[in-house]
C-alpha cells in the first residue's frame, strides 16, 4: 500500500489549447507513505518520506522536474532507505499535432523506481470514448543517496532494459466510468497485462484492477495473479491561477493497495513527480481532461 501527498508553488500561462506558453516555476513538498505486510515475523513494514522538489516549465511545453525523498520513519524497510535520496530529475517535451489527433511526450533523465534513460509516451484520442496509448523506454538502474553519518550510495551501472506498454482506454461519459486495458514488458523484464475499472467523481477517482503476469518466484509470493484498488483524490485549489506566485497544497492524494503482489512484477517508473492514474500524462481534452477537477 502506498500513499503520496504533494504541495507546490507555481507561475503559469497557457494557450487556447491548454498547452504551456510561458515559464512556470513550482516548488513542492509533500509526503510519501509505504506500508507492507510481507512476513509473519513482524506486523508491518513502514516507510515515510518527505518529497521536496521543483518543476520549471520553460514554455512551449518544455519541463524540467525533480524531487527527492527525505526519510522521516523507516521501520522494517532496507537500511539504504535511511538515506536522503534523489527520486527524479527529468527534462521532458510535449508534442501536440491536433489535426492528426496525435500527442507525444519525450522524457530523458532520472526516473522514479531508480531508472534512468529515455522514455516516449504516445496518445491518440480516436473519439470521445476511445483513446489509444503506448509507452516505450530504454533505461538502466541508478541510485543517489546520503545521510548525516557519512554514508552514501552512487550507482549508475546495470543492464540496459527495454520497456514497452500499449493499451486502450474506454470512457463512458454519461456515467464518468472508464475501462483501461494495457500490457507489455516492464522494468524487471517481465510481461503482464492489466485491466482497470475506474469511476470518476468530480475530484476523486476510485479504481479496481486485476493483473496477470509471469510467475515472480520471490520469497514473498509466487502468484501469477494480483489485484487491488486505487484511490486518487484531487486537492484544492482546482483552478490554475494567473498570479505570478501561488502557494497551493498537494495536487493529489494517492493510495494503492495490491493483494498477492510479489513486489517486483509489472513495475513501471514515472517521469513526473506528480504523475497519477486519474490525470493523463499529457494535457489532452479527453476523459478526465474535460472535467473541472481533472487537471490543474
């Protein structure tokens, strides 16, 4: 189970299509909570981090984003998570070809889940109820961390891994209900498929999901199936401000619960510190992108 909370400061401007046209700086800090019940020797493992970071919108849909993890509580997780760690440092660019209904986002840098490299996301809204999407990346392992006792970790080695995921989203507008079907190759070189059923409310999304993947064969689980639920709650203010400096709370609150997870299967990195399941990774007027609480 994981929960995330992020707060920010920003300056922002958009064109009529909703794409950034001027510079914006966001300074944010929130909390990341990780909870695991994986063995009989202890009741739970608990890890809580502060998540300070920055986003710098350079205009023309260019973005520099970075954030770190500063540990507050580590009860049961590996000792390396006692260290303050860089989580993301990414340069990205969105490309929008409105007439062809093609949208792409190219990202390079240090991604979450300790992966660095390059990533491309593609989306095509076919109509009001169907959106096709794909994601592909080439990444390696990385890690940067230090603590106040002189301990540190620096690692940019590892095998180059190719990931590729494709899927389709189906949106039933009268009921604000969405179905997502996706599958592909993930960062641990495993293959899997996932079905998500999402109910969108004005500022909240509740999701039930099921996964089918290769046998993980870890000491925690050797199941090939997993499932659970997700909750994404958007937090106020819900509208972008035209002021040059705006202080706001977290953009969203996320909770994910996975039953019978082996801890390694179907894992994928994020290329944005505030990435979540409710919002599309690009500013597209489709699905929740048309709702008042869909995007900031």
